[in-house]
C-alpha cells in the first residue's frame, strides 16, 4: 500500500505517501558499509569522467580562453567538417583502425590460450615460474618498453646482428613504416598477455572437476576436455571482455605510439591520439582537437553497441 496515490475529487490534487522512498532508506541503513565501499569509485567516475563532459561543447564552439566556454562563439559542425575534409583524415582513420584491429586479433586470444595451458600444468613450481616470467612485463613502464625496442631493433642492435650472422642485410625496423604496426602489436602482446590471462585463470576455477572425471571415463582426451568443458565454462567471460575490447578499437594508446613515432614512419604511425596532441597541445587548436576526440569517442561507442547487440543475439551474453 506504500505506493498507492490518494486523489482528491474536490481539489484534483494527487498526494503521494511518504512511504514511497521507505525501501531505499531501509537499504541504505542495512547496507551502509557496502554503499560506503563503492562511494570512492562513484566519486572517481563522476569527477574524472562525467563532470568533464561539460567541456564537450568546446567541439561546437570557437573556444577562446579569455571568453570562457559559455562566452565563446558557436560554430556548429565546422570543426568536424574541417577534419573530414582534411588531408590527414583517411590516413588517421586507417592507421588507428588498423592498429586497433591488429591488436584485438592477437592480444585478445593469446591470454585465453595461456590461461588454458597454465590451467593444465600439474607441476606447481613450473606453473609459478611461468606466471612470474609472463606477468613481469606488465610492471614495466611504456618508456622502458620502447627503450628496449629501440635498443634491440636499431641497425646495429641484437636482432640485426643475428640477421647479419645468418647472411642477411640489416633492417631499419624503427624507421620503416611497414614494420611499425607489427612491432607495436607484438610488443603490446608481450607486455600484456600474462596479466590479461589472470581473469581467465580465475574463471577456470569455476569448472566442475566432476565433469572432467566423467569425460575421462568416457574416453575424452585432454584437448577434447578443454574444448567441450573448459572453453564453454569461461565463454561468458570471453564474450564480455571481447565486447569491452571491441569498444576500444579506436582508442590506440598515445604514449607508446608517440615514443615510437618519427618523421620516417609517420605515414604508418600517425593515429588520432597523436594528431589530437599536435593540433590541440602544440598548435593550441582546442576546439578542433576536441571535435576530433569527440568523433573518436562516438565511433567507439557505436562499435561497442554493435558488438554487444550481435553478442546478445549469438549466445545471450552481453553487457546489457
């Protein structure tokens, strides 16, 4: 009866009983510690992700710092049209999309394979050793990783010394545009594959051991048990993480690309994030760079919605 409205025929005024919010108050009192625990996360997203969305309107204005956001003149979609008609548009889109899809194709399945292999390891010491080795690169900074790449791949570096040893000619990996995407993606896989496998190892702990015992009795070998028991068990986790990764295809990291970038490989290394840096920070074109960043975010959102839709249609697993 708490949600029943009481209407007055004479006055036509609808009164709502105060008991309407009683369940919420009870939940707050009963689970106060849980709400307090999640409060820092909510505050973080509000302060650093939602409140800054106020500045998105800069993309539709000719921003002038002295006039402020509200005082700057409105220009509509002029900055977007300028970007779409620019010489760099298709190069930026193709490079960003190419690196993003290349990374998704390699960096997403490899942690799954590693987790399945580690799950089958029976020697505890060997398993811990392998985990330590593959987890370690995650804790290296991007600057250190790029420094190692420059050291190993320079003309007189270790890799070229091996090529010369076997009778080949040295390759200028860092300055050759055709090698940029491969170097970027494989170094990214090396740095992230171990850490990314942790969530799949956690999901594999939910596999019922009785299913494996029954499969062994039925004559199934190890590969058959992995394919028909382990993978179906962690499939919801795989789908959710694939949706999240697909939603960031266009968000190629700035720092690593910028550190690996030079004037000779610019045709393959110039992506949206580095172009935003040049136009927004170096050239102070704040509105233009904001428009490019907003366009990139919209594309990511569209990809996220599309992949989520198809995933839900395929196996009933989705983010929403």
